[in-house]
C-alpha cells in the first residue's frame, strides 16, 4: 500500500550524480572526501557513497556515529564539539572504530585526559569568522596553546584542524564565495604549516564552487548529496541537481488571492526560509510540472501542518484539490531530519537514522 503524502521523495539517480561529481572533484584536486552524513542520515544512502569508494565519513553527533558504526563504517569524524557528558559513549565508540572528535574549548582537554580509556584522535575546531563554535581563527595564541596541550597529552593525538564556513550560505554567487574563502584558507594553511596535522574544510557552497583549497587535505561537505533551493540561490548548483522534493497534497484553492493550501508545514519543512527578490519569505519552491522554469510559485507561509503557496495564474489554474505537488525544500538537511524517511520514485521507502521515532 502506497504511503499518502506528505512525504519526502528522493531521486537516487540525481543524488548519485551529485556524489559522483564531488568524488571526481576531490580526486582531481588530491583531496580526501570525508562526506558529512548529517544531511541524509541514512544507512542505505550511505551505501551509495561506498559505490564511489568512500570509506571515511563525518557525522554531527556521537549517536549518529554509533548508528553508522553499526552499519559498517569504521572511520568516523564527529564534527561537533566534544560533549564531556558523553564520555562513556566516546570510550565505547573509540574501542570499536577509528573515531575522531573536535575540540572547541581548551577546558575539555584535561577532562578527556582523565576519562579516556585509550588514545583518541582530535581535531582543533577553528571558527573562520562564522561565529558558531571553535577557536577564533584570529586568536593565534589560543590556537597555539590548544595544539600544544593536545600534543603534550598522553591520551590525545593531534589530527589537525577542522573548519566549517557556514556563513558561505549567505553568499550569492560564485565570486562572493571565492572572496569569502580566500583569506580564510590562507590563515588555515598557515596553521597547518606551523603545527602540522591535516586540514579539513567543510561546507557545500565552497566545496561545490572552488577549485583551489590551499593546504587543505580533506573536505567534508554534506548538503551536496541532495542540494536544495537555497543552494541554487547561492549558485552552488542548478535546480536540476536537487535530489529531494516534498510531495504535498493540495487541500484547498483560494482564487481571490491566487493561493493554494497544502498539507506541508513547519513540522515537514522546518522554519528555515530565504527572501525572494521582492523581500517576501520563501519556505519552499513549488515546481510547475508544465513549466519547470516558472519560479514564481513558492511556499509563502507555514504553520504547524498548513502551507500556503503563492501561485502564478498558470500554476493555479492547472492545479486541483487532491493533486500532489512537488516542492524543493529550502534546507534539505532539516527537512530530511524532520521527515525521517525517503520515498523513491518507484515507491520504495528508505530508512533514516530517526526512523521509527515519534513525531
């Protein structure tokens, strides 16, 4: 029995094409691709990466690392600052796999030294002016102190530097991404040249666009496997590269305001949005099947379950109550996390790390 929408549909062919392109790029630039699995969070989709030779991955939590370790992945970086309350799980995973974690606060070094059962590989997380987490790229004294503390530890092995330029998501166009990236990679390359270790860089816009990564050894983008509507605005991809669409049923039509009500709200898409050129909010880009180049149809507002789509006349007139429409998510990572499963175009359901959890 087919599942009724709303559900998240994935194009296996498009996702695999995205994987293939990023693998080829990394190989051409002599970079190790350690893809971030926080986007898809699926053991089956993880196997798609193995088809292209990927053996080491990145995740966003220890629990996610445990999930993928249970599915045969043996080299995993947890790209989230170490949580000292999870020391037991750190020790358990460190005994099973080649685990790597991030240190963003020097105060955790002593704690790890006293609680680890075996040596552990760690990256120093560098904040590249993003302002989220990590040691500031400008605080060279603190960077030096942290690295030296790790190198003098009997339980920690210095792996190198990890940095995520999440503010690249605010860029609009390839040139803007290049301007953001250039000074950051120079600074990070300087750290690597001074202290040794590897340099891992990870964000989809820069990894999709750039052809020069300085002294970087590794890249760990995640969103690229699916992409989303935001990435088209950044110019990281074209809309044909987006591998996931929300399938949302039409519940009602309002001709007086040229709007369509769909079953698809914040619990499906998330609250992430971007601004259209007219400064209206866009929570998802509806696809006009008769004219894929018609980009005037968008999810203008969402509540918990409801979504209102502002429509062109053509899209409105050719859409009926009971139809299912396809919508590109604004942020595929959050949408996938909320939906917790994927439906293929031929009706197969693909698992997710959160599958079976209550909504």
